[in-house]
C-alpha cells in the first residue's frame, strides 16, 4: 500500500523513471573538480582518479561508475573540506542511483 508521503518520491527499486543519475553524477563530479582546483587539495589518489576519468588508464568510465567505485574516498573528500553541497549531492546519488 502506498502512503500519501510516498507519492511522487523517486524509488530506484520500482523504476529509475524521474531519477537523473547521469546528471546527478555530473553535479557530484563538478563539486569534486571545484575542490581539487583549490591549492593543496589534490594528492596522488585524486590525480589518478581524474586521469582515470578521462580514460588515462583504460576505457573511460562514466561518472556514475567512477564515483560509485570510489564512494568512500569521495565522501571523505567532502567531509574533509566541509563541502555540504557536495555531501548532499553524494548522499542523493548514493541513495537513488548506486
């Protein structure tokens, strides 16, 4: 039975209809790029991550797959730099798409 509060809420287990996983992944990636563009925020892992994103070490993965595969590191990045916007977008992406 569907409760009134559930009407209109996206549910990936029923359908991905109405969920913009690719767009949400691009928004999370934009937050990552914004943080990494600031001095002192990149390191060997993030350099590898960004190289992998463009296909520098094999086939180019889509943003959703890359974020999902490294979700703990992405979460740690947002937590470390108190990026509330990035964290909220990541949580939405994880809940709806990963």
